[in-house]
C-alpha cells in the first residue's frame, strides 16, 4: 500500500474563531457544510452521505482553535485530518488550515475536494 502524503491548505475566512469553530468542532456544524448528516457520541463522529457513512475519532481538540480526526477505516496509523484556526497577531486576519493525507496521485483531487467544501462553508457563514 503506497504511503499517503500529508498536505495543508490555508483558507482566509472572515469570521471570528469561536464562530468558525462551531462549524467544524460540532456535529451540527459539520452537518451544515461537510456531510448530509453528522452524529457524535463521545469522541466518535459518524459522517453520513447519501449512500455511505464513515466514522472518525477525535484525536485532539482545542475549542476555538483546532480539532483533529482519524478515520476509523483508514488502516494507516499516521494519517488524520485536522481543522486549525490561525489568527494573524498583527492584522487579526483569520485563516482556516486544513491538513489531510492522500495518495500521491490523489493529492490534487483531495485539494479540490477541500476547496469545494470550504467554499460551501464560507457561503454558509457569509464569509
């Protein structure tokens, strides 16, 4: 099995960190833009799309700052996906940094997937 490559994409978003965090740190927030439905029980989140569902475990969480998930079906120990809020100390500009992993020939598709998802998120929060 080929090793997956880690990548990061930064998205400037005009929203406060606490508002932004609600959209990826909670099941109801993720339902707004990421999946058709998301349920959470403790540290396990279940993401539901039309005809499939996947579960992810929360590996790390810092409210209003970041949350890191691990897909349970992904056998690769090193992979995860993370949403992290970064605030520029001088300008106070807010960015959302998405970190994910994909196989080498799928990195561009994965980046496009995230770009589309984050566009949808920005549209939801009017950013």
